[in-house]
C-alpha cells in the first residue's frame, strides 16, 4: 500500500455501533424516535417487547436483536453481551459501546444518536476500552472500545469482580483498570456537556431557571436532562446562524444570584459557551414572584430601588461576559407575566405580594431591563404580550396552572427569539466609542 493510501486509511474514523437492551416501551413513551437514529444501534429485546418495537418506524441504523433479558443488569451481563455483539461484528463496526437504555432515553440528549456527534466524540477517544461517566450511573452503564480490544480484555474469574475492570479511583486495592474513563472526569459533570464540548458549529444556549423548559424547549426532548441539546431546525423553522440549541436548566436561580460578580461568566464556562455562540439569559420571574415585594416589606426598600439594583448588577454581569466572549450574542429574556394562582404552594419559593403588586413589579422589571440593556446594545426578548390579561397577569388558559407558560404555547416565544437571531442587523454589539 502506498504512503498516501496508508494516510487515507489512518484518517478514516472508526465506525461506531451502540448496543442497548429494551425491555418495555418506556423509551418510546419518553420520546426516543428510532426512525431518527443515525448511529448504528443494536437493540437487544425480549419476546414481549419485540412486536411493539417492530411496529415502530425505525431507521436502517437500528437492528433489533432477540435476546433473553436478565432480571438484573450486572456489569458482567453487559460486558458479555457487548463482547458477543462485537465478536459477531454486527453493523460491521469497528468500535462497540454498551449504553443503558435508561441513560439513553432519559438523560442523554437524543441529538447525540440522531446525528454523528457521539460518533465523533468516540472517534476522538480512539479504540481503547473506555467508559463515559454520567452522574447517577456506574461506569458499566456506558462503555466500550474497538472489537479486538474488547475481546482482549482479561475477564476476572468471578463475575462479580467485573466491576474492577473499570477505573476505581477510590480504591487503592483495585487492580489496574482495563477500561478507563474517556473524559477522565469521574462522573462529576453532565455527559451532555462533555460531548457537546466538541461541537464546532455555532450553538444557541438558553440558560436560566425553569422557564428555559416551558418557553424554549420541546417537551418531548426534556426527559431528566438539565442540559438538553437539540438541532435548532428541530426547534423552530426560522434559519439562524446556530446549528444547535442547548438548553441549560440551573434550577431556581434568581436574577439576584445571576447578578453576583463573576456569576454569569462562570455559568457560561460551565455551559461550554464558545465565542461566536449566542446566549439567552432567563432570570427574573422568581424574583418578581417571591423576593422583590418581600424586600420591600421586610427591609423597607422601595420596589423601584430593588429592581434598579437587580438589573444594574445583571447587566454588569452580561458586560463581563462580553469581555470574555467579544463575539457572543447575548439576549436577556424579560420575565413573563405573574400567574394569579390561588392553589400555588412552595415551601422554598412562596409567593409574596398580591397579584396587583406582582404585576406592577414585573412590568417595572421589564421596563428597567429594556432601558439598561439598550444602553449597552444588548438585545431583550419580551414575549409577554400574547400571554397577558388586561390587568397584566398570565392568562390561565395559556399557563401550566402553576407559574409557567404552558409548553404548548412556547412557539409564540420561539418565533420571536428565532426571528430576532435571524436578523443580522439586530446583532448585539458594543456601542461605538
């Protein structure tokens, strides 16, 4: 073979095949679309679920493989099953990885198996045996390697000792691991973040409190994921200069916390924001619902002063982010109208103030946010109008009957966001001079 031929062969990435086992129809109920799976996938399935899976549309990448499924998914069973598939060279792959079904359909963003992103991450790792760490899962939940490498892994004499084949940093008595952590992060970070870290195209990040879900993220894609990666074309038909939308739910994070020195910059780094990406910051509704009126009542601080401080610090944080990411497009999402919900209960975030007080605080918060962001050429997305009643609270019929916009109506928000991002003339930029 010529030197050129060898180089071409070496540059060809290894072909990945995933192996999983499905015992019931839960993956389908959680939204996994076998018809969109692009990564070669072997599904071990028992007799009971096989007819249901055969009835589902599935791509040519999905191979259903009848198997007797165990009552307990031990590391030994997973390794044995994976080695069997690798020995048979199903899908004619070079690299085989076992992934637990629950991890696949509840915690790993579907986009990683609907596209070549996962295959690219595995190719970067190579063919040596390794596992992907995910909080809440043991190493044997997502592991694999090249077919010859997997078959060469020395098996312990006792099946229960198979777990010692995996990296065990907490036990000095463990023998050297044959299957090492791919990212070396020992499960401290969300796998979705680690895999998305390799995306080279532009990404639209939606970061903040629970409204990142109800206002911006298709419900069928959320699962148990605090970080949800989607192709932007699957979210909204308007073309934008960002190939992916990456939703990051931070929990009950407030505008107050977002405005602390360094907070937004640290959040951007954790979310794997790149210069040239876009970010929608989603904070403030919790402040208007629970804290602004409370500050007035308990500390005697006027509402307008509380809001001025919140917004000033938040904008200062966005300017700090701009310093670190000069080409980053930033959008501040104006808080949605407050919901007049007499059945609302929360031990940690109780409602403070009448609906009239909260409407007034929310409207003032939006106005101050718009004015201060305009000073620094930061876009504000205010999508509240379609959701407001005449008195300014959230329409009950368009809510989730708690405190959010009903996810069925999020298209009204997404249409405005994607139109804004598609408008090249509206790109945020520092003011001249």
